[in-house]
C-alpha cells in the first residue's frame, strides 16, 4: 500500500519538529515534562484568554460544584474503535455535556490533558465546537490553560462537564475549552486531544479522564492498550482498550520494561541492531519513549545517519530531513531489532520503510529519522506509530511498566 507523498512529507516533518519539544519544562510546576512530542511547556495565560474569561465565564464561586461520586457502574475493560488516516493519525469518538456533543479526538500518551475547541474559537476550519451554554451539566473551573505544540499554541480555559467514552460517563470531569488553536494538519479529522499521559496531583493538577475512570470504578485496572492496524489492509479495526488488554488483538507473552521516569512512558533500551547482530545504535544502552503523537521512529541524528547509511538510504533531494531508498531493495533489507529487557523486538523492512507515490512514480523512505532532542537526563529514542503497528502495546500505570506483544494478525500483514 502506497501513501500519498504529501501526507508522508507533512507527517514525517511534523514528527521531526515535535521531537524537539521534549526538552521544554512545565513552568509553574518544578517537575519532569509530560509535554513531549507535540505538547510543550505550559505558559502563562495570554491577554486574549483573560479577556475571554471575563466576558464569557460565570463567577467561579457561584457555579462550581463538587463532583458527585454516586454514579458507579460496573468496572469492565472498554474498547474504542479508532479510525486510521493513512497510518499517520488514529482517532476515536468521545462526547461532552448534556445533551451530548460529539467529538473525534486523537489519543496522546504525552499529556494528561483532554481538550476540545470551544464555540468561541474563531477558526472556521472546525466542524465541531463545544458550547457550554447548551449543556445542563457544565460548570466553570476558572483556570486558563495554554499549551504549545510544534504547529502553534492552544489556549483557552478549563471547565467541568460530563465526558462519555466507550459506554462510560465520567461526571464533572475537568477538561480544556480551546479558544485559540493553530491550523493543524488534521483539522477536518480530529477536533481535539484525549490525554493519556501522567499528571501531578501533588502540584494541584486534577485527575485526567483516564485516572478518574479508574478511581470511580469504571475500569478494573489502571491499564490501557493499543492495537493499531495498517491503512488499506484487511487487518481488524484499530482498537484502544481502557482498563486492561484485549486478547483478541495479540498473541504470545508480553515483553515488559519498567518505567524510568516519573511522568513519561519512558524505559531503558539495551541497544539497536540489525538481524545479523550488528549493533548500530544505543550501543551502551539508552532511554526510549513510546509516543502516539508521531508517525515514525526518531533517534539521535548521528546514530540515525549511520543506520540509514547501512541500509543504503540517502538524504532525499527535496527534503533533507528524510532518507530515500530504492524500492526494489526493500524486500532484501535486514530486520531492525530493538533490544528491551534482553528480548528482541524486531521490525521487518515492511514495518520501517514508508512507501509513497506521486503522479509519476512509487517512492520509498526510511521510517527512522534524526532529531537531537533530549530529556533533562539524556537523549532518547522515540518509537512512534510505525513501531506500535508492529507490536500491541500495553501501558500499565499501576505497575509502572510498558509491555509489547505481537498483534494477532502479525503473520498476515504485508
């Protein structure tokens, strides 16, 4: 399956830009950044947001009410079908308010914040906007928010309302109403973001939607898992499972790695090698992240340069951040192996090579690109959607670990 060249270029470049955001620190709270890969530091409220708060929000003391805890339903794992847009974006439905207002959101492992555009957001590109005046369960919060993405800043204010997802309703949940939003590439596909990252309750941050689902007894465990299919294939639909894993979508045992950072899905990787045993990167061990916000694998530039050189890839003439490779050589390329906790997590060339086309010919690119980004401690590798399509991925908050298993349709993929 060959993807449109424009989609490949835009999304790969977005991954490069997003990778550099990881070094930003959350300014009001002294903590490690959860805002990597597209979500940056929190900034002070802009003048525009302050003016909007004064014009449109009811006084905090009059309208805020404590969340009602008497609405427990059965704790069960919950599946959400995800739509796949050209292997570059996976999104699914949520609803906010009473009556429900429906939105498509992307799921972000780098941030705990869930936000959607407000009716007061002036962008004309958005088809869905949240109107708090139409919801009988809305209450004000009184706190502005502003987050930075590679494509620009999103700002607005925090609110409370009911959020429904996968057959469960979380009452009086904090979320963000965006009134300023950059023109993101997928405006017509996803409306906002659903946060699956870590927050800091001790620093005054309220629980995320996922954390409240666990604490309110809507989920049996603080675990979520992704099965991501490949675009335009016979694979089953992509699925996000909240509360555990779904055995229908994976086979065999998980390879687990303990988290090495307090607020990121970060773990230790032993090394990166080819299937012939040739160690090519991360030779003394390194840190890695699993990230749903990027479509490719991003690693330190000098290591990625060496890796792609051994594959026979060359810098693309029309885009110096990408590596082109002869499509006739793809089937003969070696497997790429990420060694985690002593076990090999292999990707075939069909997994890590991106096939694209324009009006003239088919083209192939390496799905491993360079980006010299780092956390406060060290440079890291970021394993994006192409890696997650190769492995069913389990995010276990309770045991502070991340797990990988082969997807059930692995042997049938092409």
